[in-house]
C-alpha cells in the first residue's frame, strides 16, 4: 500500500504517545481545526488512532468525524522529519489546549 497513511515502515522508528482526552467537550470543530493547523506545520505524517481507526491529524474533517469525546483514548503517531517536535507539540495541545 502506498500513501502517507501507510504506517508500516522498515526500522519502525516512528514516534508514538498515548493520551486520554480530559476536556469534557471533547475534540469538537474549533480544536479539531486548530489541531489540523498545528499538524500541517510539520512535514512528517501525523496520525491518530482512535477506536481502532487511523485518522490523519492534518484533516479537520477526519478529526471531527472520529467523534473524539471526553475520556476517549487515542494514540498519536508521528513519522518523518521533525517527528519528535511534532509529537511533543501535538501531545501538549491535546493535553492542555482543548476547550
């Protein structure tokens, strides 16, 4: 399979983190758009795994359609150039700036 959402990579050096959404309003339209804007700053792929589904964090529509609510567990996966910094910023955004 080809494309930016193919997570199978030789060496498997992608960066990952797991979080739980603690904001009672979840990830609605405004924070979904802000998250996508943040993700688009990076050349690396940034994906979320939510309820077993792969979500492109650069797509606000995909984020909103995932229905990420309060106490939803998700995994952040960054792969490529600046993946460490991207993971740090996305994780911080999801943990602190939703509201």
